[in-house]
C-alpha cells in the first residue's frame, strides 16, 4: 500500500470520527432560541436548611423552596420555557469516625428541581430532578467546606388546564462510599425564574 493510500484511509477515518463525534455532541445538547422573556419571579429564603445523617451509606433530603407559583401567560395548550437559576452558599459537613480526623470524602450532594412534580426537561437533571452540585468533597482541616454552589436548569411547560405551575427545590446528600454519613447546610439562598414564550 502506498503512502497516498494510507493517507487517504487515515483521512477518511479521521473524518468519520469527527462526524460521529459531532452527531453524538449534537444529540447531547438542546438548543432553544428566539424566545421572548415575558416575566420573572424572584424568591429569597433567609432561613438555613440543615440536613444530616450519621450512619454509613445513609441518605437524607429536605425542602429548601416549596410551592413557588410561576405563571406561563401563553394560551391553554401552548408552552413556555422556564429558566430556573439558584444562587446559594452551602456548608458541607465532613463527618468522620474518630476524634481529630480530617473528615471523609464520598458523599454526593444534590439539588432536586421539580416543576409540577416532575423533573424539568430538558434539564440538565436526572429523571427524578436531581442535579449533582458536589461529590467527593475532602478537607485537610477539621472545618467543614463552605462554598457557593449555583445551579441552573431549563424546563419546558405546557398549559394543560391552567396557566399556573409550581416549582419545588429540595437538597439532599447520599453517603455513596458508605463511610460515616453525610450532612450539609444550605445557607441563605435566592432563586430567579425567567419565563419565555416562543
């Protein structure tokens, strides 16, 4: 086989790989464009929400913002797009099995976004509305980890019988590594919901 034939085959393989990658990438994202902002809703929670469980492999969840009413002003049968943006500071506890230990890693920490009781589509969340904001957090001190963990999701809603919709936000943690449990505190938080129409 000549070098020209090898180059042609190599080029063909490279082009096939690029096309395949582009096709996979295109399916992995959703593009929503040419929509008009029609209304915004702002929510503030000044009360910290603390959750914890201290048994290996445990999980715990609690509401942060409940039953937030949002209106889609479109006609019955029409759709709106919600852009839900959360801004908060979270203190992640690092439970350990002994005195003066340096904490543990392994807990997975999530927000759960629900719109009308279902996961927002296109998300990005899993089928239950969970949005992982941190996992495997470690510390080199005896102090918990404190950081901002903003999140944003997109939800397309349809006005079936009403223009009124409800958003719920919970926080949870799971000790996936089955070490010493998990815990966190969601400090003061704010959420903005922008409503768009096609």
